[in-house]
């Protein structure tokens, strides 16, 4: 998997990933979440992952770096 849930969820740490076509695998993962301590820890882990990867400042920095690379690549093309 790339992007989507796999980009946000760290399987077994901040949530669970499973094949949506595999009902029993999904059921097993859901049963694990009956443990309130596991749910709490996964929630804290998910919050930390989100804040590290998706906070506004970091996203803005990523956009600026991408924009700078695009401008540099476009500028190089004009110098020829």
C-alpha cells in the first residue's frame, strides 16, 4: 500500500492495517481494540505520528521545498 491509510497508520503502533477483502483479518484486529490500554496507547501513538508528520509548519516547509525545486527546474530549462 502507498498513500492513504498506510501513510498515516503505523500498523500495530498507531492503528491496524489489514486487507479489506479479508473479513477475518479485520475482525481479529477489531477484537484487539477491545483492550482499553491498547486503544489508549495506539491513540497516543497516532497523535504523535500526526503531529510529527502533518503539523501545519512541517507541511508548509514541504510545500516551499517542492515549489523551490519546481522553480529551479523550470529556471534551468530557460537558461539553455
